[in-house]
C-alpha cells in the first residue's frame, strides 16, 4: 500500500487521523498561502490546499499526499490564523456576535501517477456572544495562534457554540467524511483503517432494550461505569451537592423504584441533589454513563408531586438505559478519548478529556434521544407505580415558566425539544391518544 503523507503540521489534524488508526508521515508544506482578497473563500482554500499538496509531492518519491487549508468567513471578511493575541481577541469578539462559515479545502495527489483531486467542505457556526472577560479567560488557557478564527471547538471553545450546521470534524480540523470519499478515488479506504482500529478496542454489538436494536458499543458496562465515575467527579467539582436529608430521601426513594422498573439492572444507580451556586433557580437534571442521575434542587421544588419527579427521574434513567451519553461520546471522539475517560492514562490530557466530555453531555442529547427518553420515562414511571401524567403536568409548568423568564443555557428550556413535542412523546409512552393541542409546538 502507498504511504499516506499529511502536508500539515496541525496537531488537531494529526490526532484525528491517528484516532482512526491511520499510519502516515508528516511533511509540512513551506509554500506561502494565497490570501484570497476579493475571492470566494471556497476558491481560496481549494487553491491553497492544492499548492500545499503539490509542494510536498515534489519532495517525496511516492505516496498519497493530503493537503489542507482552512479559513473562516463572516459577512465578506476572511478570518485565518491570528498573528497575535490582540488580533485573536478581536476575531473571537466578532465571530461570537454573528454566524460565520468555516471552509476547508482538501487536496489529494498520487505522487506516482500525478493524479490530483480537490474538494471543499463548509460548516456554518453560531456562537454565544462573549464578554471581554470571557475572551480573556479563554485565551489564558488556550493558544489561538494555530487555529483559524482563534478558537477550538473540541476543547474549551465548545462552551461558546450555540449551533453547528454541517461537519463537526471540519471545525475540529479535518472533515473526515469528505476525506474518506476523496481518498476512495485513489484506492485508499479510511474505513478499513478505522475498522481495524476499533476491533483492537474490543468492539462489540449488543441488543439495546431501549431502542430494540443492535447497538455497536466500544465499552463494557464496567468501563462505562469508570467513565461515569470520572465525569461525576467533574460534576461535583462544578456544582454543590446538597446534603438535605429530606430531599435526598425523596429522590432516592423515587429513584430506586424507577431503577427497579427500568430495563437495565446491572448498574448501581446513584441519585444526588445538586445546585449551581451561581444560579440557584436553575431547573435541570442530568444523567451520566454508568447510572449517575443528578437533579437540581429547584427542579425538585417545581416538581411538587412524586408523580412529577418520578417522570423526570424516569426520563434521566432512560438516557442511562439507552446509553445515550456513551454513544454520543463514541460518535464524537472515538476510542482514544473514551480510554482516557476510563482512567487508563493519568495525565493532563486525561483531565482535559474528562472536562470536554462533561461539557458535551451538558450541551444536551439529540432531539430523537430526548423524545425516546420521554416515552421510556413514562413507561418506567407507570411500572414503578406512579402516574406518568406527572410529566405532562411538569412540562406544562415549565412552559408557563418559560413564557415569563429568559431561557438559561443549561436548563430544560435549552437542552430539550419543544414542550409540545415532549408531551406527545409522553402520551405515546402511556399509549394515549393525541388531541389537537398536542400537535402545536409553541414552546
């Protein structure tokens, strides 16, 4: 097989290829990039990627050379890699205030035959508006000079992202799906490398009681629990664990009944009440791999009846049963990061990996995952002896609250679908018929 040569010194690109199990050489290009003033960014990145690939192709005797170029485009202006911290701050300030698009040019050259191919991937990004203090704190921890636009999405920069349309890995540094299609034209299969790598990590399939499907899982239950332990330590570092006997007894009493009624019994479920010291009025709950369920104190106040709280706990336990967190992490980072999370490596990278994974879980599950958890939560609540209509009552309370106050970043207002959709999903779980109001997704 012909050697693969990456014409880039980007650590992010190198890591993505290594995570696939790909063996490759690194030969950075010394060519000067075109600035692209007055041109469409897709043309600029395509030309620069090809220039880099050709430059390296002239230096080697054989192999498949991959050239890359990335820039950010916002309202007619190009944002490349900042040349100074001052420029990086100015870039991030502007990018956080308006949507922007990240373009990556990919060029592949077969040195022996001279065959060339070029493609461009684009991803639209929306960020949360950042204050000067937030930008300064971010750059005290992250170096911006090697990143287009001056921020990273796979690290602490993920905190800033409101919405992504397109390829996530394009923003990380290399659009893997696009690269796979491009290399296929040269007889190179990334999938073959990836499959071999995953098999080394004890890849297995198992029947998921939540989805009624065979799921591909990289990790056994014990390793999932180890991942949950690492993430739980992060949660309890960032939030205050409430030592209130009455609240703790109520949550554990209900939680244990829901866990017994669930479809996954090999776990020891742990239920804890927490509070955000900065936002004590936060209404939220979260589930971590391995059976951790956290409920914010104010949510327990809003969920006045045990039926309401049981439905919420059932929803979170359903995420655990369906392994939504694990599958989300698998899809984003692959085997390496999960190994880090399981505590196999004890270093700075492990600490960063845990924090990034924790932040991704806080950002919420997919719409499909949330609605499935609502349906399953209703089933678990009923099995445990509670009225699953408690979720409908709870959701209506949230809808009323949302009309009165601004949505908080990590509340049920932001991390879940419309309340109307969730009410429908709950009714489906109960086997009830829908009425007209159930199909109106207003809040």
